DNA sequence: CTCATTCTTGATTGCTCATTCTAGAATGTA
DNA sequence: TACATTCTAGAATGAGCAATCAAGAATGAG
């Protein structure tokens, strides 16, 4: 019947996501999105409706292909506290010179002033907080968690700490100091041997 | 010789700061700044050179009139850990419905992608981290700090936690849970009685 | 009181933006 | 091959933006 869509959707979303992480929603011009994705504006509007539609698809892609993938890779259920630590440390490793931070964190801050936050933001926060709490409870059951740690409160604290690290990374704060801080943080969560 | 400037600079900067906190640098239009400050665009350009000049003045004002004032009020040197706790809790109390967050945090995230961060950002981070470390050392000398706490690492952790709380507040995360988390955090820093 | 100086005002300028639209190219089916 | 359909291309549109400018109002030193 008709001509088939030519572009690779994953590659397009990955490229768009990159631009939105770097420049923010407002700062990302459709021309920059064209250049990054290889699509012409006509195709972008044809495929995603408008710039917001492309952003929605990109932040959804971020949740699945970056955030969830990072969790699965570094912090699967059996990896315990070391897995959580690896998850935190992984956000310190961005490609050279890049300070993209996290699309969710950046979006929370950029669009937090007036309107309600983008739905992906509380969703991602809940995903992380639930993950932290579940892993902490699991460790507690196995006697690997320091006695004074209460999983629900510690999960909220880890969520805030995670967002804070992403702010500091975005502003080029010294990553070595952040890495040492995280090492200590997770040592303190562990039950003494 | 000549006519004197008529407007109250503090009031102008306070109003401009409010707009920049709410809408970000890009999101704040000169028209919105006119409406908030009561100045006409000609006066803004005459007084501050350009929008960036007004922003520079506003973030400087923020550092002195909001951040430093908040520190002096809640966490003077003799106030110890309870002072630091009060400082953290104070960022949870914004006027009704407002989710302005912190101009420094918001700026760090908004302008962190490509160019170097605004000079006020690392300056404010250093101010806070130094403050935290100094207060922790002071408490340690008085035997009021839990034994396992290392002031330099804990100061970095508190800086990240502070930024993270400001991200979560900006995205309307539940403030009660954040308050409980902070209570516990500072309890854990205290030496057991 | 005078007038040089500086401030205020608001229309204007030129630019960039998101979005639309038209024309044409590519595709798969029949 | 011919056609119906969908994609691509890029010029065009209109709105909103930061910044400029010219004209007039206010000021205070002399």
C-alpha cells in the first residue's frame, strides 16, 4: 500500500533524549532535534504530533532504556547493598565532558515552577524509592543491614541523595569526592561484620 | 546634576529573583520581569545592561538575602546539629502552592548541559559544604557527634542531600515524608546520650 | 530659575521559535 | 507498470522573544 517508515525509532529517541538532557525542554530547538535525529521537522510533526509529543516519547524511552536498564544492570534483587552502591556510582560515569545528568531530575527542576510536573517525574521517583526500600528490607531480613536503619526512611533519604548527586554532577562538582562519599554512605548502611 | 534613580533596588531584585526561581532563566520573559519588578524594559536595560545582567544581580541577591540569611537565622555557629536540621527543614516551608525551590539548584540544572555553570553555583555549593564541615567539626570537638561520622565526607553527603531535597520539593514530593527523613538523618548524626 | 544630564516610556526592530503547508519522492500492491 | 498511500523536504507563517531607540519627563547643581 504505502511507503514504510524509514527511520529507526530507538535511534531517534536516543538522539532526542540526548538533546533534551543536555539543553532542557525549552532549550532544545526543533532544529537541534532535527540535526540530532536526522529527521526533518515535517517527519517529526508527522510522527510525534508536536515537540511535546517527541519529548513524551523521549522521557518514556529514558525511563525504560536508561533508568530501568541501569537498575537491572547494577542493582538486580540479589545484588543487595553493593548493587545499590554500584547504581549510585554509575551516575558519576558520563561520557567525557558530558554533564547530561538525568532527564527526570532535569525535568523535575525545569518544569517544577508553575504547572504540575510531567507524569514521568513522580513515576520515576516512585520507582526508585520503592526499589531502594525493597532492597533494604531484603537486606534487613538477611541480617546484612545496620541495626539503626529503618528501610522506609532510608529509602527516602537515598532518593534525595540520588537526586542531589545528579544536581552536583550536572554542575561539574568534583566526582572523586562524590565517589568517596558514596562509598562511605553504603558502608554505613551495612551491618558490622 | 541629573535625575536620580527612582526604584528600590532590593525590591526589584527580590521580584526578579522570584520570577527566575519560578520560571528559570530561559522561561522568564522580559515582559514577565517588567510586570514583577514594575520597571519598564528600557529601565531594565539601562540599569542592568541585559537580561543576563539582571539575572546576575538577582542570583547575587539570592546568595546574600536568602541563602546566607537562612544560614544565619537557622544555623549560627553555636546552634550545632539542631541548627543544621532547622536549616534543612526550612527549605520545606515555602509559601502556599509555591514550588520555587532554590535559585542555585535550579540554575545548576538548567545551565549545566553545555556551558560552564554560573559562577554563583559552585560558590554557593562551596559555602554550604564548608558550613556543614565546620559545624560538624565543632560538634565533634564537643563530643556531640556520633563516632562513625567523618566531617568532610558527611559534609559532602549533606550537600548532596540538600540539593536532592530541593529537587524533590520542586516536583511537589510529599513534604511530610521529607521532614521525617530529615529528623532521622540528624538524629543519626548525634552522639548517643 | 535654567539647563545639562539621566531616567522613563513604549513603540519598534530583527531574530528565532514551533508549527503548518505544499510539492514531490519513495513504496508496495495489483 | 500504474496507482494509492505515506513519507520527506524545506519554504512559509505567525507569534514571542531580547534588545534598541527616540522622545519626553524629572532632577538637581549652579
